[in-house]
C-alpha cells in the first residue's frame, strides 16, 4: 500500500508561507548585502527568496523559510553593475529574467580567463571554486534569478573575494570577519538608505 503523507496546507497557509508575490518582494531588497555592494560598478539590490543564501550582511530574512534543500535569490542591477570577482565552495546557477548580462570567470583571483553574454531564458551554472563576476550590460535596470546549492552560512568567509576587491571595500570602511559577517561602518544605516533610493528600491 502506498504511503501518502497528508499535508493539510490551507489556501491561506500556501499564500502566507509558500508563495512569493513580486509586488511584495521588490520592496524587500538588500542594498548592502556584501562588502562590494558599496563600490561603483558593483552596486545592486539582492533578494533572498528561499532559505539562507550567500550574504555578509546578517540582517536579511528569506521570504520563504521552509527548508528546501536549495537556496534561491535574485539580483536587480543598474547598467554596468553586478557582483565583483569572487568564488564560492558550492555551485550557483543564474537565469536572467530581463536584460543582457556579461559573465566572466577564471581559475584564480588574478586573471579573467573566459566570458560570455547571456540574456533572458539563458542559464549559466558555475562550478565550485571558479572565480566569477557578472554585470548588467543593458541600458536599463535588469533582473537575474539565482539558485544556489545548499550550504552553511556564516561559518567561514563567503563569498571569497579577489584581494583587490577586499582592499577597495576597506577603503570605504566595509570589511568582513573570519566567519564572513560584515563589519559595517558607523554610518551603515544612512548609506543603506541612500543606496536603496539610488537603486530605486520597489521599482521594477
């Protein structure tokens, strides 16, 4: 006899706990989620949709908290912006929702060895330990969807930035400790508000 587990999830529970509405989500971006987020060319809004995700700012809350075995995020970036050169110990895959994106990568923090341009409905999966960065090369704000292999958060540095990125962020008083948690400047909240306005938080 087949063992079928009963869920008993109501319509209200589904709406409250298992569905992400874009109109609600777009108000919940994190403008300074990483130490590179303050740097020109790397400014963006990050969104945590499902589960814990890569972050150096501990003050983020995934919209869906039920365990999934994977993690989902999104990024909105203005033209010419995106994550700086970094690596992870796990796989992450990206699928642009709007705009064109340049992805670049290499086997060390010192050299970019490859690049490609992908657009909506294209997908790129990046293996562990490969250094990577990407940027919106469109003429307007663009959105990208990300799926990350499940991993522990704040147990080590994550992302691992190229040394030049760490140095540039430190010049803006943005640092991270050995567990990967951001050490923010004293005026962090003010900067966060300014960045949210600059990046048009809540706008598509």
